[in-house]
């Protein structure tokens, strides 16, 4: 699951760009537009436009985008993301980032092999009882 909805702010957007069509085109640069918030829809807060966009977390999200105004003038606008989830592009899980992923390199195999061998040792040392301890139990016992 790498696609998630995220609120995106476009601060100080020119008033000419506040139509639903224009906001949709601007949001499409980042992902799939879902809808605008109420303040943006009713032009109640003009300091920024806010759009809910389905983004792909595997793709590098831009911090700014180029907008070409109706008169042909280019405009570089900053983009703000509200509560982006922590996403690991290596193992494609939400909850941690690449730099702290335990599955990078050979760590995945080593960790799982260690846990499996520890589970088997505990299983056999307990007289082959019917309940094999879970990985959480092993982790707690190791601490």
C-alpha cells in the first residue's frame, strides 16, 4: 500500500487559480485530486488553498511546483504536506522510514533466522510443550 490521501497546501496561490478546474490541474502534478476543503471551496481563507490528494509514497513528492498563469507567466509555488505517513520505500511498509528499516541488506534473513532458531530452542527445552512461544515472548525474554 503506497497510495494514501494527504492534505496538501498551496500557500499564496493567485486568485485566478482558485477555480475547481485550475486547482485540480495543479493538484494533478502531485497525485490524484480527491476534493478541496470547505475553506478553499467557499473562498473563506485566501492565504492558502488546501486539496486532498491521493499521493504515491514511492514517488519523490515535490516541495514546489511550476505553474503557468493564464497570461503565460511562469510561477514557482511552494507546496506543504500535512501529516505525511512514515513510509519505507525499501520494504513498502507504513510506520518506519528507510534509514531505520531492519530489512535493508541481509538484516532480514539474519533477524528471522535468529528468531526462528531461538523459538525452536525454547520449544525443545520446554519439553516440546504444545505452545510455541511467540516472537514477542522471545524479544521480552531477551531483554
